[in-house]
């Protein structure tokens, strides 16, 4: 089975079998040379909020945005070494940063932290909390985003790794992956979330070996009220954590593939 996104320039390749998505070509790419990988950027973090004073340049591919409503005012960047959530803070980000867009970010003046709840690195601007510590907030202004973020071309092949739950490691948190061969205990009987219910829903999925993963869906997602499928599934999404368990957050229902029935 093949699963991939076609998004332009020969920068990034992930191994593994893939399925195929196609995005329209962008004929005006602005190619740059990153000065560090996302993994190298993450390695600079030492347990506290980090504001960059040097003009490091990172680059990658947009792997998730806000088109379906399951992600809110953010987009995810992946360069195959790691993933990061960019706290852009604007609405309808998918019109500027659709899945497959190649993006470069100048880090000078931006702030990096690790979301302790999800295990995902977040990039935004510094915000002082009530207890005097720093956290990351949404950038929130298009002019400021344009100062840091350069959009390049699309029409490039990006491979999404297909893994079993037992293969997962924290190094992949924030990255787009596909989990193979899982089932919902109440597939066909419950919805992905409660539409307008005011909370994210976590659905437990298991594989044949008993490994567990949660599939998380916002009640604002346009597919929240849809019924979950039955049978054995491959599910694609951004890898996060719920407590000590891994969790996957889908982009839309095209991320669900039925590969067998009970």
C-alpha cells in the first residue's frame, strides 16, 4: 500500500510504504538552505522556554493545518528528523499553509517550548505567565508571521512512515505517521467526538498484540459527529501523547483506511 503527499523539491524523504495524495503544483518556489534540522533545534532546548537570538533557519513540509477544524490556529512542520507545532495564531491557515507546502522559518525572536501534556515541541512568541515564568503564545499577527515564515513551492514527494504501535518512540512526537492494524472496541457505535460538546474526545484503539493508542478528535472538527468505522484500520495523524500513552490526531477522514473487517 502506498501513502504519500506530492509536494515539490527534493529535500525530504521518509522511508516506508505509503498511499498517495496529490496537491496542485506551485510554480514559484523560493528555495532556501536550512541551517539546522528540527531535531537539532529540539536539542537546543534544555527544559526551559528558549527564545532564539540567532537567525537560525529551519525548513520542512506542512503536514497538518486547520482545514477540518481538528487543529486550531496552528500548523505542523516536519523535515523527517522531527516535527514542531507552529503557533501561528491566525484563522484559515490552510489557505496559506496547506498540507504539502514547503515552509522555511527564521527562528530569531521566536520561542520554543515543549508542551508537557502532548509531548510536542511548540514554536511561537514568548509570553510571561502569572508566576513570572515564560511560555509560548500564538504569534497572532500576519505581518509578524511574514517576517519569520517563507512559503515555498509544493509538488514534492513526502513519505509518511507506516508503523505499528509497538514501534513508536518519543522522537516521533509531532510528526505525521500512520499506525497500522488497529481496531476500535465500539467501532460503528460511537462518533469521533461529540459535535459541539465542548471537549476533545479520546477513543481507544488496540492492535492484535494488545498495544494501545488513543485517537483524539476535537468537537470542532467537521467530522466530529461521524460514526467510527468497524474492522481493522490504518490511521494517519500527528503523533502526540495522552499521559503515558501515545495518541494520534487525524487531519480529516481521508486519514482512515479500512484494511479488513471482523
